[in-house]
C-alpha cells in the first residue's frame, strides 16, 4: 500500500508498504531517515522515539498505515531551529557537552524524549521528572548520570538563572 | 494482510462484521509487538485511530464514559481526580511513549491477566460498552474476562467505550515489579472504598488466569470497617483482608515470579492499600 505523510515538514510518500510494517521501518528503510534506531521492536527501549502529531511515541509500535496523513518529526528534524554554526539543536549540543553520548545508539531517542520534556517544562525540570520522562529510554553504556546532566544543562541554558540584584 | 481504515464508527462496525478475523488496532502497543516479533500475523488490521468520537470522554452523571481511543496520558491528565484508581494504574503503564499511545480499551481487548487497567476497573465496577452491526450491549467488567487473553466480545464486536463510575471514596492501585517503569506486573491489586454503599471493592491482577475480584475479602472488610466512627483500621482486620485477597488468587510460577511469592505479595499489597484508603477516608471526616 501507499503511505503519505509529512516528515520533518516535508510531504513524503512511501510505496509498496507491507500492511504490517511499522512507521519505524518506513522512516528508516523507505524514506532514508536512519536517525530513529531499531532495537527491541516492542516499545521497551525508546530508541525509535519520534514525534507523531506532536506527541512522542515509539515508531516501532505505530503501524505505517496509522501514520497516513500525519505529521512526523524525527531527530533529523529537530535541527530546523538549530544553532547556525554547529548544526545541532540545543538539546543535542547539551548531550555532546555533558558527555552524555557513548556508543550513541540510544541518543536519538533520548534527544527526542528530552526535547519533549523541555518543551513541556517551564524552567529546569526536577530530577524525578527527568527520570520519569526518560524511563522508557534504555542506555547500556553511560549509566544515565551524564544523560541527566545533559537534560539539566539544556534546561539551564534555556532558562539562565536571573542574575542577583546589585 | 489487509489494512482497513474506516472513516466512521458505522463503517468500522460494518468492516468488523464482514471481516470478524480482523484485529482492531488503536495504540498498537500490544498488536505491533505481536507482528514485529512474528508471534502472530493477523489476517487484517482494523485501524480505529481515525475515528475522533473514540477519542472523547464524557461525564454522564456519576459515570464517566471513556471512549475506546482515550490514551493513558490523557486519562492521567484529565481524569486523575475523578478516576483516581484507574489513573494510578495508568501511571504505571510502560513509559511516557507507551502511555501516549496505549488505551484502556486496548488493555481490555488484549485481556492479558497482567494488564494494569483491570484491577481498578474490577474494584469500582466498570461496564464495557461493546457494539456490532447487531446493536450495542453492556458487559459488566466481572463478566468480561473469560480466560487468558480471552474476553466476552463476539467476533463481530468492537469496544466503543468503558463506563467507569466516578470515585465516591478513596481508591488505590499497587503493583509489584522489578523497576518503577516498563514493568509487566508480577502481581497487582486495586481497592475502591464506596462509603455511601459501605462497600469495599477489590481487583487482583497477574495472579490468576484472568483479572478477578476477591468477593470474600470485599464482604469481610465492608462489614468490619468502622464506617460511621471512622476509627483507625484494626491491624487484625487489615491482615485478614490481605489473607482473603491472597486466597482469591490462583497464581502460577512463570518468568516474572513464583506462585508462592505472588500469593505473599498480594496479601501485603492488599493490606497496605486498604490502610492507605482507610487513612484517606478518616482524614476526610
């Protein structure tokens, strides 16, 4: 079947999609967007997290046909408002600066999910809220502390503390 | 495999009548796992996500009518105060990404004994609204679960909504697992106090072939609790309540836990949950 959707702001069409195929497979194998990663294929690891109609979801659990007519944003699309010199979104920059990337496989899912957390949070989120938001994203390298640092760093840079009164 | 995409609820019912073997798909958090891991390949997928009416909930008097497409995330955000037991259970489902897609109706369709929605639905006496081209019918939750991953739906029926009574007293859900997220329950328990009826409701998860109530525990606690005086919970009553809940279970040994552990843990969960609920009730005097 044919599936038409908007990905990262561009209308796209995939043909010969198998009816049981996931959105993740369509993004990676048919539309040339390998940012979202394929690992567990059962919603356990979060490495395929993308925005589907502005909501973060596991792309492996969305049937491709369910995404017909929808708006998808993948990690590749976050750089639409990127820093001009680095080409990175502020969340990605914070992951690099905090040393939150080791093998990198879980990073795209974590970046999308952290992006969603910060979009929904005024100021710097509490640690408990960061842990809850990232509970469905598994990392097998870094042990998460640097990832938490990265989220706090991105939030702090976005909302610098007001300077003390003179 | 066919991918069926109805534009209206009437069309969805017609398609299900024509193709009773089609598997309805909403959040996909169960159905897609089966397909991805090649555990089963449905003859057809019937996609219910295009139907906006399923995404609505309405408060009809003391009953909340929860459309089959309302996600856990929205239930938590919008109905946490009116359906506290179900909202607590919803918060323990998977991860944010899963809760953004998964639905209570999907939990009912899958009818896994471990589904997190089932104990609170049993504890508060929910009713499943099933519909087919032949008409609609209401299935009391106690009659809905018929076996492991089996339910009372006819092959041509779809779940339109779940009717959940708004809480009239404290409700609690509790679950045992290896971590605080992404956990399929080792066992779980829900209770709901209905002070007007002087009733205690119960629901047991992941400790029998189907989710089930503990009627003896309900009758015992309903009769023993000091509803008028709101005195402290007698530890002996709490302990006996836990024992009766555990006695209502019929667990097995499996990869997530042993039967003996489940029985023990259920008694603890039930005793604690009744204590929390009773403390809330006393605090509201």
